[in-house]
C-alpha cells in the first residue's frame, strides 16, 4: 500500500511539472529572444554578403574602351572575378535560407506556446493520470495525442534555449570575428581599386582612371582575387555555423524531444492500480 501511494505521489508530481511547464511564460520569452537573435544574426550576414556581392559585381562588369592610334578596343578584365561573384551569391542564398529557417522556428514557437496548445496538453495529462489510476488504458488514441502535444509544446523552446546557450558559449566570438571580416571586405575591394578618389566616387570611376594603364588594372584585380582567399575561409566558417544552428542542432533536438515525449507519455500512462 505504501509503495502504491508513493507511485501515485510521483505520478502527480510528474504531471504537475508537465502542466506547470506548459504554462511557464518566462521560458517561452527566453526561447523567443534566442530565435529572434538568431534571425537577426542571419539577416545581418545576408546583408553583408549582398553588399560584398554588389561591389564585386561592379568590378566584374566594368568595361573599358581604349583607342590607341584611333582604333577602338574594349577590355573587360573584371570577368576574371565571375567565380568569386558566383560564390558570394551562393553564400547570400545560404544565409537567406538560414534566415527563413529561423523564421519558421519563430512561427512554430508562436504555435507551440499558444494557450490552446497548453490547455490541450493539460487536459491530455489529466486524462493520462486518470487512466493510470484506473489501471487500464481504454483510450488508445490518447498516447499518440499526448506525444504529439508534448513535442509541439516543448521541442522548439527547448531547442531554442539549448541552441542559444551553445552559440553564446562556443560560437559567439567566432561569429563576431567572421562578420567583422565580411563587413570590412567591400571597403577592402574599394581600397584595392587604386589610389584614393574624391568623395562619392564609386568603384567604376576609379577603375576607369587607370586607362590606359592596363597593367595597374590587372594588378588590382589580382590583388582582389588574392584577398578572396581569406573571404572564402570566412564565408565557409559562417556557412558552417549557420548550418549547425539551423539544420543539424534542430534535428538533433527534435529527435531528443520525441524520445523524451515517448518516455514521458509511457510514464504518465503506466497502469498503477494493476501493478
């Protein structure tokens, strides 16, 4: 009898913890801040990538017309930057996808933390406890419904909080350093485009100043391509960081939440009176 009362008490405590957790607003607020922060970081890197891509596109598309001895000749040495431009475009696309991923997480968080989901989960937990006290599970549909509600309510907030903690501890310093490098890159391209120019003068105007000094132009493009080696490493690091945060870690957390929900539902619905 004493063991049976102890099991009843543990079941009530477990059910109460789930119900209280489903209505715990501070945790939901913290999870929302983490997802919003991730979305902001992804959009910031996306904007920096587009800015760098725009500068490279100007350098790539600059065409120069030279007329030695009266004969017109056109040069487009910037076409050598085409592979770099495509690489930066792909980087911007990845960052846009990462931003969409954070946006989806934010939407799922809004759905999972809605009071309707919390109310349904509370009712499902109460039903599971009652069936457990009766010693038999007469509602076979309740277990899968309870698992689904547990995953819907807790998976995204738990993943957001864990993801945010991992970012703060292991990734934040690297993210700031790589972002600063990408944000400095457009200015670096302009700096390599030749001597300082008047205020408001763009890259294309600077490039045209070199006519007919084509050797200086080719040297400037070679300098940009050499600098691109550092950009490529930075871009790969940023892509790896956001793929980890928006794909690998969410999948791992979702699997863990599903396993946890199954174990918790089985515990809540385990027959006590029949034991």
